[in-house]
């Protein structure tokens, strides 16, 4: 089977790029897999891609939906003749059904249905953008979202919606011992991640447990505001913005629990990565994904969005109670999202759409 993925580029270090590299490599063991970038422009990939995956760069960005991009993409697909074409939901999603190459057209959405409403409010512009995306998704052969909860939001307008979560991108040889008096948080320093809530909550935690520290990994435009908040709360030396890290796994293994305070998520890979390291999790119960990874009181805690006091209380419970059982439960949860479980779901979807026989995939 021939499978072609469409993405703007692979030079950015985001979760979408990392997951695509993993899936494409595993699928390439039994399929002819292409990654077609719109504007890689010779920039190096942020994450490694298996050499068996064939690469094509169109040199015509899809961001502004140009005629040059459509022409270049259609010419490329007609030359390749893939069985399946998969959009990562750039602007190419709006032209896929019109292309004449004969492949079955799929899109995978790494955000959530209410993305525009949550980001811009429930005004006419957000409504228009959401309805336009729904219409494009409904015209495809399948539209894949990352959580069960989100699939229910899409279903009324997009009957061809399918739920397949992201796979884990790494494994830990051994779990965290959960002995260090340190919690971590990981993500872009951007408004929707609401790291200010974690900082405010940690001030309350330190009133009971002054010997614990919090390290936040990530970069973004919120850094100056968060640095100011840390100073105002007198948390220097207790809360640190560590910047980017090239080894998230090691930082998780060197921690005792993970915090997440997002207002919304597409699918929180940070929670999965913590679970893979046997690290319990505390998260706002935001849309969409935390409740499909965290079982409250079993492998971590879910707290109401925006409730910093509940966030602090959950941290104190985590600190004051034995964490080993929660850590083991977290590691068991991670197995449900291993590549060996998730990637065959993609293979099965592709085969059902293209009518090709089932093939066994290799282990990750």
C-alpha cells in the first residue's frame, strides 16, 4: 500500500511532527510511505525520520492556500498514485476532495473541535471557522481525532469521524523511584497552558511542604509574566523556569509527579510521557484528553479547571501519601498507548478504506 502524509514541514519540534515521524517509520516496514512537505526549504528535521520513508518537498507553502501549492500537490500525487493521502490539517484539507489522483483522503486533527471557540471566544468568526472545518472534514473518507470525548463533539457534523489516540514516542527502561522532592511541568509557555495557576498553587503547597521544588520545562511568550509572578510570590529557588530540554524522559524520571494546568488540550502527550516513566500525574480536567489518561485517585488526580486551591490540595495529597502504587498504575496506563497498540489501528483504517489485505506491523 502507498501512503502519503501532507504536512507544512518537519523542522518544528512539536508533538505532531514527532508522532508523524514515529508512525511513518513503523508503517514503512510494510508499506510505501511518503511525507510530502509544503515548505521544508532544506531545514533539518526536528526529529529523526526512518530512511525508508520517502521525502518530497513541494516548495510551495499551503499556509496561504495558493494555486501554486494546489498545482504542485496534485502533480505530486498523480505521479505517486498513493492509495491513501493523509492531511495533518493544514490548509490542504480544504482541497483534498477535489484532487484527481484517486487516493482515499483522510485528515488527522491534533487539536480539539472547540479550538477556535476556546482561543477566540464564541463569536461569528470562530463559528465560521469551525463550520468551515466541519464541512471540509465531512467531505473526506475519514476524519481522525485523538480522544473519544472530542469524537462526540465532531460526530453531529462529521459522521465519518474516527478516534485514534497518539502513540507514545519513547519507553523508559525503568520507572522513576519517586523519591526526589521535586515536581515538574512541561509545555509551551503560552496562555492556554496556564502555568501561572501552577505557580500560584505551589505557593500554597510550600506552606505545608517547604522542602519541595517545582521545575517548569518549556519556552514561550509567557516567560516574562511567569518570571514576574515567581518574584512577586517570593518563590525564587522554589519554582524555576528551566527552558527547553532535550531529554524530557530523564527529567521525568528524576521527579516524583507531574503537573498540568492547561485550559484545553488536543491530546496531552506530556501526561503519557509521565505515565511511561511511572510518574503519577495531576491535571486540570480540561477538554480534551486528561480524563482518558488519568483515573482519578488511581494513577493521579484530576481537579476542576481553574481551581488553584484544589490543585494545591492534590499536590499535598501526592506528597503526603505513598506514590509507588500510583506510579505502577501510571506505567500500566502507558502500555495502552504504546506504538504496538496504536499504529495497527491506523493500518486497519487504511486497509478498510483501500480494500487491501491486513499486514502485520513490526514492534517499535
